[in-house]
C-alpha cells in the first residue's frame, strides 16, 4: 500500500460520515454558523406597504477556503438576503442596479401582477446601470419561494443573483402537524466559474461602449440585439446582422459545465450544518436556484415531505432522498430520532466536489447538539483495528501523525 | 528485517511519493494556441543597385508571393503557489526568403513567471527594441524607422532585430506603469555561436490596459526604452564599449469612439552611435552611426456590431544619419487597409514608398514602390481557461483575484 492508497483508504473509511471540526458545538462555531444561512432583509413600514431595499453589484465570493471568484451579489451577499413576509402583506421592493450590467428581478412562484414579473422585454424593460425599479405586489401564495435575476440568466443566476422569499402562513398547517421551533433555508446552486469569469468580463467590456453610445443617443436595436418585431429583425439580417456572427453574447463557445456546487453560496468545508436535538422537529426549506438537479439524501433518517413549490402537501409522506430540480422548492421536516452526525448530500457525487475534487460541493451534515462528547472518541467506538493498539504496532506519536487526534469529526479533504 | 527497518522503509515510501508527482493526474494547465497566416502578392518597383544582398531590393520590377511573418504559437499557463503564475510559449514564424534563417524560425521559446506586480521572462522572445505596435501588414514593414536595429546583424533578415534570447524582469506599479530591466543575447552575424549577453537596457512604459480603452483617456500608451549593445570599440581594438539607443513612444486616443475609432502613434529612436563613422560602407556602418528616426501613424477603425469592420492607416517616417559626410537620410510613406470578410479573416491592401538618399543609396538602393494585396487569417484560443488576466475588467475594477 503506497501513500496515496493509504490515504485514500483512510479517507474512504472516514470521509463518508465525518466532516466538521470537533469544536462544532462550541459557542464560536454556532455564531459563525448563523452567517451561513440567508440573512433576513429588514423592511420599513410605509403605510400598508412593507418596503424592502435590494441592490446588486459585483462582489468577490469565497465558496471554500483558498478559492474566490467574482459574483453578482444582492446586497453584497450570495445568496441575497431573505425576504420574509406574511401572507397578504403589501410588498414593495426598491431595486437599485449598482452594477454596469442589466438586470431584473423575477419573483419565482409568486402570483404577482404581470408587470411585476421581471421578465425583460416581456413584462418590463431591463433595469439599466445606476437605475432603479420598484416592484410592488401582494404576498401570495404562502410557502417557500425565491427571487432571481431574469436577465441573462445563464450568467446572472449562477453568478449569485438569487435569494429566498418566504411567505408565512399565520395558520401554518405544517407547523400544526409537525410542531417545530427551528427552521433552516438551504439554497442550492451550481457554478461554472470559468464561464462566469469570461462572460462577465465580456459583458462588462461591452457595456462600457454601449453605455457611451446610449449617452450619445447612438444606440440601436442591432447593437442591443433586441427587436421590436420580426420585420425589424428580418430587415437587420438583410443589412448584415447575421447570426451567429452577430450573436456575441456568450464568451465561451459551449454550454456552461458546473464545476462548483454551493449551498447558501458555500461549498464544503464551508457549507452550513443543521443542528437538531433528540426529540426535536426541524423544518428545512430546500430551494434550487441553479441549473443542475440535486438528489439530496439524508443518512440515518427518513424525512417528511411537507411542501412542494411552497404548496403544503395534504398528506405528507416519508422519504430519504429527494430530487431537487432546477427552480424547485421543497419543505421537509426532519425528526430528531437517531442521535449522531449525519451526512446530508447530493447523491450525484459529482456534485460533492470542488472543481472535481472530493470532498466538496454541497456536502453538509445534520448534527445532534446532544451528542455526548465521548461518542466522538475514535478508538473507543470504532471497529477499525487501525485505530486500535491491536493492529499495527505504532507508538502514539506515529499514530498521532497519521490519524491526528483520537477524536471525530475531522475535516477530510483530498490529499 | 527488523520491525523498525520495515517502518523506515514504509515511511520512506510515504514521503518519497510526493516528490516525484509520478502518480495520478496533474492539473491540466491552460493551453493557448495562436496562429496567423498572412499571404500577400507583392509588386516591387525598385530604383538603384544596393550592395545589401536582399532580393526584394534588386533594381527593376518584380512580383512575388509572400507568406512571411505567418506564425504558429502554442503556450501553456497555470497557477503556481503563493499567487504566482507560470507560462511557457513555443512558437515559430516563417521568415522572408533567402534570409539565412531557413524555412522556419523559432521565434518564441520562453518561460515566464508572474504575479500581480512582477514578471520574469527567460528564453527567446520578442525584444524591447520597439515600443508599441503599428498597424502595418507585417511587423517589419517599416523596421528601419520603428525598431532599434541590431548592430550585430548582417541586415539580410529582420528577425535579428525583433527577437533575442532574453533575461527580463518587469515591475508593475498601479496596474499601468511597467518598469523593465533586461539583458539579451542578440543574434550576431560574425559570431553566431556566442550566446553571452551582448545587450542590456531598461524601459519605463505607462500603458492603459486594453479593457480600459473605452475610458476615453487621451494617452493610451507612453514610454521610453534604452537598449545598449556591448560592442567592440573600433577606436580601441580588443576592448568593448556600449552602443546606446533610446526609443520613445506615445500612443494617443484621438477619437476613442466605439464605432469611429481614431488613434495616433509616434515613435522616435535616437541612436547615439559609435565615434568615427563618417561613411556608409557596410550595413554595420548603417546600424552603428548616429541617427535620429521618427515614425508616426494615424489609424481609423470602423467597428460594426461591436467588431472591427474595416481599418485604414496612414503613416510616415524619416531617418537622418547626421554624422555621415556626404549626408544620408531616408523616408517612408505607407498606407493600408484591412477589411473584415469573415470571422478572423481580413482582406488587405497596402502601399509603401521608401526613399534612401545620400550615402544610403549604394547600400540600400534609391527608392522602392511596394504594392501588396492579400489575405490574413488569425486565430487565438485558450483551452481549459481557469484564471483571469491581470488586466481584465474584473481584476482591475472589482478586486484582483490571485
């Protein structure tokens, strides 16, 4: 057995169930954990309206230690802040575009007036750089929804322009059926960071000259690649506007191939974890704001499916794996009935990688807060002789060098 | 074998594996391929009989098919530790006929490491003998005016002036100011197997990154470069002295409009010369005598649908060798047009009129009309792209990512 095989064996035997530092129950860890879930967006009450403010700008995101990429971020965070309202609230969102690209906001799953739907060139014109648009709608229906940019979604969504939108039901049937105190929002996404970088650079460069031409009143539909009707498009094609040569929106030639997978903007080992106690129910709101399917599997438990696209399921059913398709939201209830540290991850294991290296991606864990400290001792509970003195005759220094502390969990990364 | 010996062997295997990097996949670097094919039909009409043995200078009229300056390059780039990046480039070009360089000239064989503020280059590559680039068909079309000339060259090829084996260090200040120190081994006609450094110099260049061109600043580029050749002192045989040249350059955005773009570039080269050269009897005298040269070019670029459509350039240059007894100067007028006929594909037309006067006539001939029509196909593609350029708009305006 050489070094690589040796470490691989060790990683296989441990990484499947162990992910986080041993002090994860410490106060500092719990404080840090709060930053790994969508931050609530405060509002100002203006008469009957709840008024929120969103802006977008370019920001550097670090999904995992040592790796960063440029993103488009609502209010400087990925995902954007969480908008949480009650059913029937009058909602006003002032959206300011601080970036040099065009954007809109689409309220995914919400029954808004069609002019508030955020589809560029269909329900509204795009919100141009340094411009503002005010969205107004009534909060309905209830449930777990999200918002995202609907302009250039291939780039803008995977670049970070998404956030959760929760419409609470004062008579929440789910809460009545499965009483809970704590809930968590998990927003999944997938990113081709090379595509994002190249496309955003090209878009920003192009917008420099487009903005200049706009300021001079010389911008036209051919440069904009937006036509009033088919006749205008056909006329432009006759005049030399020739797809695909004129269609220069996309920087790399191909379709984006995601190489980073995030939960709430983070990849393992920076993904959040879910605290639970024995006997407790927790509600988890799952949102897929990316373009990949995530087959989410929870170890050691079956969970209740309680809402689909925000709509409560009249007769919840149990499962342990759920396919979270793009644009989908599910609410699940996890019952704390099997104490331990349990992996909750995409069972398409290509997506628990960071740029192809396992472990990474959307790997996270369900952590019981009432787990006794001594259950973390490896040599006491592990059946693997490698951890015991009966196996290889190694002194304690050597064992410490190879295994580290005699305690789980550890941070397991590729060699 | 005792147990502790086994343990040592075991540990040895563990730790030796890391040095060889022999197993498993290495990280595939970015791979860049670039080529340019420039093919022209050239018509020459020459007056005067030059002593320099270059076929295209021969008196009379002639028409040739020319594919010189076409090139192929392949490079690889990847991230190194601590924010550095490494790069290698291998490339070859096709020199003019009968230039003594063979069918193919390996003009790029170099390695480079760089981070945000530093660039170190080692190997054969483009030298610092010119600053900026002019929109002529080929880089060497007005070389006598916009390049510091290699005094070790025989003059029968232009690559001697463009490429050398270099050791180069550049420090970048505030993303725009490039300060470079360099040493070169220039190709020597009389001593072709000597690979020691025979040139040193430095340059300071202020350069607005390409991604910032639409900021509409008037100065696009400005800089000075000093190149000093370590050369035998004709007045003291056996000892060496330096032949110094100073180049200065400015590139101005006259009308930085996205549709009707106009810029102007101007270069001046001062050759401080060797003492005692008062006649032009050889190409050595031409490159080693005191001289002043100027070359300027104005360009109009028409862009359609955010891509170049056509381009028209007009340029002129003048060079005076002030110390030559009988007087010696030369001038050039050049105009050309590129018209895009497809993606990466251009139709080209260029006219150049070059006159030599005084003692330059016996060496280079009296005058030349050159008319060229041709096609150019250039292509550049990065595969497995995995990090950004220093000068991208994201890195410059939204925080540099190592």
